[in-house]
C-alpha cells in the first residue's frame, strides 16, 4: 500500500505542476475565453463543434485540472487515513484540496462573469498553495522510510526568521508576476533591466510600466535575499545537509528565474521561456514551503534532544 501511495503522491505532484503551467499557458495565449461564457461546458456544448486553438488550450486545462482534482482528493483522504498521526498531514491534506477547489471556482467565475486583473492574478497564487501542500504531503510520505534526516534538524532563530520572511515575500513576488501577465504588461517595457534604457527618464511613465518595474524590483530583492541566506547556510549548516543543499538548490532556481524573466523581454515573450518562468517560481515556492515545514519542527526537535542530553548526563552521574 505504501508503494502505491508513493506513486500516487508523485503523480499528483506532477499533475499539479501541469495545472500551474496550464494556467500560465491559458493566460499567455489569451485562451481564457476559448470556450466562451460557458462552464463547465464549452460554448454550451459537451463536445464542441467549432474547434479553435484557444478552445483546445482552455478545454485541455479544464480537463487536466478536473482530473488532478480527483487525484488530490484521493491523496488527501489516503494520507489522512494512513499517516494522519504525523502532525502536519491533516492540515496539508485539507489545504491541498481546498485551495485547488478554490482556484477552480475562481476560474469558473472569471469565465461566467468576468473578473478584473487584480482578482485574476490571485488564481495562479491559489493554485501554487495547493501545489506546495501536495509536494509537502509527498515529502512526508517519503520521510517514513527515513531516507534523509529531516526530522532531526535544528534551525536557529535567525534562520527561522529568514525562512518565514522570504516565503511570505515570495508569494508577493508571485502575485505581482501574475498581475503583470493578466494586465498584459509583460512587454510594456522594451528593455531590461531598466524599462527603457535609451529614454531620458529611467522612471516608468504609466501604470503598466510601474507594475512591470515593480515586479522586477521585488524579484531583484528576493534574488539578493536568497543569495544572502544561501551564504549563511553554507557557513553554518554544513552538518545539516537538507538545509545546506536545499538553499543551494533554492539559489540556483532563483538564478534561473531571473534569467528567464530577462529572456521573456529579450525574446519578445517566447512561450517556452514564459512557461519556464512559471515552472521555476513554482519549484522555488515549493522548496521555500518545505523549509517552512522544517522550521516549524525545529523547536520540538531542540526540546527532544535537550531532554535526551539531560537523561544521558543523569545516567552518567548515577
């Protein structure tokens, strides 16, 4: 049973990645109205008669999201019943399905009644929370075999503050990136890193340019922040490989994210690069959420090992 659960968890995690990338594809190709003002049917038909590229993209995204939604529900119930004794399991099980359902309802509302860009930008972020919850559930399942010593980590207060802060901040960066897409402001600035390198003023001149440059500024800050945390991890956590290598991986991902963001502008919104941009931020947020899980355990681990040390000292004295 445990092997089957692992396969389901991995499949569901990959499925959630497809949901995220599918949502980005719908936005990038402007296929959100590919099925008209009709949901869950397409143009009011169960089997569409007039096939367009936008219809195929939108309908495929709906089908994938629905299928993955069933997988998430099965995974949530299965993990609740089999590893529910692990502290985080029930919370993550609820979180994964609730936010996936919520993003589906927001998507349906956008099709039926329309939404402004600020509300639509929440869609990707809500899906991202569900993806992170599924990813953490998968890691909990694999932790049962004790393949890595994630349960024994002790993280100091300074690192904990950085983990909490950068995870929350990364969600803000995600939102601003989604806002750029939904406001169709991806190419409103023709140059990089400044908006218009040859202009007389380096400041943005309209609201869309401010949104684009605001996202670039926030993305630059998270790049610097994660770089500083990575240096801290390399210096102080060589003996805790999950933290040591985890932050190195996080820094590599954020570097790829920045490069992809620049290439979107240089390539004039190449679709594959845009999807890679969405993929990298999804992976980064998943890694940061895992650090958040480890940080939440750290105090309990410290108390447990302090009690163990005290017992050993008492035994030695006796």
